[in-house]
C-alpha cells in the first residue's frame, strides 16, 4: 500500500486558482472577502478550482493586511431567566445547529474566522465588538436588545425575530406571514372551523404575530371564526385545556393549528392518550418544521422559517458591510417562511 501523501497546499497560489477558474486574481480575492459582489457562476468556478487545487487561503495573513482581527462573532444571548424562552429548551437544539451551519457555509469560504460567544449581559457587547471585525446576533427579540445593538460601532446584522424593529441592520423571518400560511394550509386540508392553540402570546411577540396573521387570513376568507385557546403558562401544561378542546371538537371544530410544533405534538400526545381523537382524523398544522416530524406517529403540516437561509443571508449582509463600511444605509431583509405539507 502506498503511503498517504499530504498535499502541499502552500504551493498553490491565488493566481493559480484564478487561472484555473478563468477569472482575475482580484475576482478570487473578492470571492473570499466579499462573495456577494461576485456572480454565482464565477464564485462557483473559483471555489471549485480552489477545491481541486487544494487551495487554502491564509486567513491570518489576510487579517494582518486588513489591520483587523479576521474574526466574525456569532452572538447568542442567555435568556434563561425568562418565564419562556424557546431556545433554552433541549427540543430546539437542532435549530441552533441549523443556524451555525448557515453562517459557516458563508464564512468558511471567506478570509474570516467564525467565533461563537454567549453573553449574559448586554454590556458584554461592548467588549465583544473590540475583539472582532463584526457581530452576527442570534435571535434579537426584545426592544432592549435592539437598542443595545443599535449603539454598536462595529458592523453587525441582527436576526431572526427582528421584523418589528426599525433602524436595525437585520435579516428576519415574517411571523405574520407564517400565521397566514397556517390558515391557508388548514383551508387546503378542508377545515371549516379550526382551533388555534397558542401560549404566551401576550408576552412573546413572535407568538402574537403568528396568531394575528392566522386570524387575519382566516377571517378574510371564512364566515366561521377560528377558536383561540391559550395553553397554561407552566411548561405547556394542556391538561386543563383538554375538556375545552374536546367540547370544541364535539361542537364542530374540525382542524387544529398550534403556535409551534412542540405544542402541537404535546397536544396530539395528550389527545390520543386521553382517547379524545385519533390523530389521523384531525388535519393539523404546526410551526418550525421540527425534524421530529418524520419519526413521530402523527401526521401534520408545519411552517418552515428557513433559519439556515436566514443566517446565510445575514452573514452575506455582514460581509457587504465590511467591504463598504461607509455606505451609511441600513438594510433590512425578510426571508418569507414556507409551508411543509404533512406526509
């Protein structure tokens, strides 16, 4: 057996990549520093040529030439003290994994390193911005957080529950549009009188927006009003709501929407074990497109906010700022959610 030979990637230069890709050396540089400024065709040609040649850009040298740190930091806020915070629940760990994959898919093709940080105090942002070239802020969903971010002097982009905040570089989902999709999906499934189960909608803005979008869409196209039920605040306890839901079903309700998949699956479990209804008889739509949908014994549709795409776009927006910090314009991008039909 022949011994493995390690590629001498140091011998591969940017000019060699440019020649192989049929572009200029400056284009190769832009691909790794400001990829959105290069056409998708040329960007693909450069990255594929780099892969075939074994080209690995020297990120440390690039940072020295820019007199910067060469670091972009993804910041998560520790919100564990809240009565409700979805990202503190183990069932949502997959979501943050998608976020990191989305950011890495962009940053890994540039001259920047990706750093991950968690802050427990908004004042820590001041320290963090001195340690990196730019900040990408995960799940800004509180006015105090938005105010702290606006005061940053370092380039930043905030995501993904940022649609209600102005004067903020942001890439956001549209929760109202997601609620509308839930209503449209139940209509497609033949539902005439749905139950909408929510929680914390008076204190959690995204929940309120989803309910608002659902009711607005449903009321605009149906004479029969939807029935809104709010789950108990403590840990999504539905035991006290089951009799009410059962009575609604007896009175003619024929479909269910929930503010997220976790609540919907919990409701399905309680309903089936209580022999209220078999899941196959009840059209349903959740929210978040949980990866559990293909292994649980319940069939339901769900809204996918496309978090990986949101954070890919947020990373690209951040690179655009770094390439043109003097533009002065604030960009706010919205990634529309999509429905994932049940199978």
